[in-house]
């Protein structure tokens, strides 16, 4: 009987040991790690799920040794892990996650360790960024940016990951300089020969490629490709080869660019990275159009269009596709399709431009908020210093009167310094505003030049269709007359300046010719909108025929309208 009881006891203990072995004892694991930073990294990398599900009660119990540990960084990690778990459970910004982040920040502040303060700032900012609460994320990333200058990044847990999050955020709000700065910092702390290293190197290359700094972009793509080859990461090998192909294309080496791009398409499709495949196929279509390989270009476009989605992100790619289709149709002599695709291109291009304008406005708003927050930080920091000096002066005022006087003088200098800083920032804001206005004027002039170029191109097409129509009528080619007449009518309708187009054009014209409309309305207060259109188009040195097509009236109508306008202007001048 005693033997049976001992066997049962052994089996129960064995089963208990097996169950315990499934989850490593956190306290034992931490005691086996001597370095405090590595202890924090070990905890932040823990899987917070139990059987694939986030269980907050289980997690609190499992992580309890962190609260009892002498390492304050582990206590910070405890609340950071609970915050991560809560965000997964709610899958949105929520008060529970916010409360955990507040507790983590409180412990980090109490510790006085800058490297600990950095963790909740970045992770809370990225939590808001994940759910696209950009305005809420901004203060935390800005505070982290200031703290990065003071902290020892060698002592920051998972430094590469946290710096990469900062870079992702700054890139999203349009601050490429900051994004590059943090990606370059991150690559120095990323684990060697890992996907994370490749990802960061590729991101740096992408930013340089966007700025047309191809040599630097090529350098970082090559470095990433070396890591991918060493680790036999075929996905990244394909992506980076495609990116290098884009650089070769930009430099004019189309043959090598085609080879690398087609390899990238195969790799992207194999690993279901359809967006990258779509972008690369459009690039190949552009090369084929430039080389007048129309059938191949159409094949690339057809394959790329399969991966278009009805999302704002794809607008620019649809615009590029319709522009290429218009070129192909025109080259193949298919005027009807060319006009259709050109109209589609104009429609999508307008939408793309509106989207870009909206993004620029949003980014400007975020940058303004960042500037305002930085100013608030500066003022708060100065106020904190003033309060500290004030408290110190009160505590020793009865002992050291002279020291109190010195502190008062110091405060006065601080006020002057704050005013000086504020004045300098105001001056900088004025300079930035002037630069923005100058850039807007340059863009408006470019758009005006594009508008005039499109008018000339459309006029050429209209004249060509007119001649063809006349020839067909003379030669009694009745089967072609209707077709040509329909194409001509479609072209005239698409070319004509509607009220909507007029008001968009009027805004653009007012930017490139400031004061013109104001001067006209002051001199001729009763001028009609039609006469104002006539004056504006005449100001651009357009001939009567072009004006007639734009206004949708006859050539004689334009001449008579000009005569009546000159008569009214002369009469107004005589009255004055």
C-alpha cells in the first residue's frame, strides 16, 4: 500500500513539474541574466499571450516578479507589457492602456534614469500612431526626441526597435530629415544579419531615392542586399534588387533595370507582396512605352491593374497607368481611346493633386503642432527652472540674502532669454511662411505652364480633326464623317472651360498674376464674368481661335465680344 502511495505521489509531482516547465519561471530567468538592460529586453520580448489569447489576469500573475525586482527598469517593463496587452484586447485607444502607460512613466520619472523615461514615451507615442491618433502621438515623440539627445542609447533596451518607431512616425508626418536621422541611429543598434537590419537599410535607401540622391540610395540598398544574401532571405533579395533596378532606370540603364525589375515581380508575387509587384510592373510599362514596345507595355499594365484597389493609396498609380495608356493609344493611332484615357488621366490627376494638397495641409498642421509643443516644452522647462530657483531662494532667504538677490537677477536674465528665443522663433516662422508662399508661387507657375501646354496640344488635335473632317466631307467619305465629327465634338467638350474649370483656373491665375482681378474690378466695377474670362484668356496671349474653343463659342463670337469689350472700356475711360 505504501509503495502504491509513493508511486501516485511521484506521478503527481512529475505532472506538476511538466506543467510548470511549459512556462519558464520568470524570477529564475531574470536571476540568470546579469546585465540590467538585457533583463529589460528579455521581458519586453516576452509573448504576452496564453494559448494564443491575451489573458490580463494570467499576465499580471506571471509578470508579478518584475514589480518585486530591484531593477526599476523591470517595473517600468511590467506596466508597458500590460499596456501592450490592453491595446491588443481593446484594439483601439482606450483608458486602460493609458492608465498603464501613466504608471510606467511615473516609475521611470521616480527612477531618475533617462533611458527608462525614453521607453514609455516612445511606446505610448507609437501606440497612438498605430491607431492614427497623430495629434495625440505628437507630444510623446517630440518629448522622446528631446530626451534622445541626453540619453545614452547604448543603455536603452531594444534601442533599434524604438528608434525605428520614431523614424516611422516622423516619416509619416512628412519630416524626412528626422526620419533619416533616427533610421541611421537605429541601424547602429540593430542585431547583425537580421530582417530588422535589412528593413532599416532599405528604408534609408528609399528616402534617398525619393530625394533623387541615387548614389547614397544605391549604397544602402546594396548593404541591405548583402545582409539578405548572407541570411538567404529571398523576399528581401527580390525587393532590394527591384529597388536597385529603379535606380538604374533613373540613371538610364534600362536593360539591367528590366532584368532586376522582372526578378522583383516574380519574387513579390511568389511571396504575395502585390503592392510591390504592382509598382514594379508600372515601372516596366513606363520603360516599354519609352522604347515603343506597345504590346509589352499593355501586357505590363494589364498585369499591374489586377492589383489596383479602391483606396486613396492607389490613386497615383491609376493616374500613371492612364497616362501610359493614353500614350499607347495615341501611338497606335486610336484617337478615341487616346482621348478617353487622357480624360481619365486628367480626372485621376486632379484627384491625386487634391489628395497631395490635403496631405501637405495635414503635414503642415502637424508641423505647426510640433512647433507649438516645442515652444511649450521650452517655456515649461524654463518655468520649472524658475520654480526650482524660487523654492531654493525661499528656503535660504533668511540665511543668504545676497544669494536671493543673485537668483532674482538670474530670473530676470531668463525672462530676457525666453523673449529672445520667442522672437527668434517668430522670425523663423516668418521666413518659413515666406518660403512656403514662394514654393506655392513656383508650383502655380508650373501648373499654369502645363495648362497652356495642354491648350496648345488640344488645339493641335482639334485642328487635325477639323482638317480630317473637311477632307472626308470633300471626298464624300460619309462612313468616316460621323466618326470624325464625334471625336471632334468629344474633344471640344473636354477642352471647353466649364464654370468649375474656370473657377479653378481663376484661382491659379490669381496666384501667378496677383492683383490682376482686383485691378480690373476696381477700374471696371460692372464688368461681367464672361468679359472677365475674355480679358483673362487674352492676357495669356491666346489667339481668338483658342479662346473660341475654350469658351465654346464661334470665332466671330470672340471677335465681336472683344469689339464690344473694347468699346465698353473706352467708354468707361472717357467717363473718368
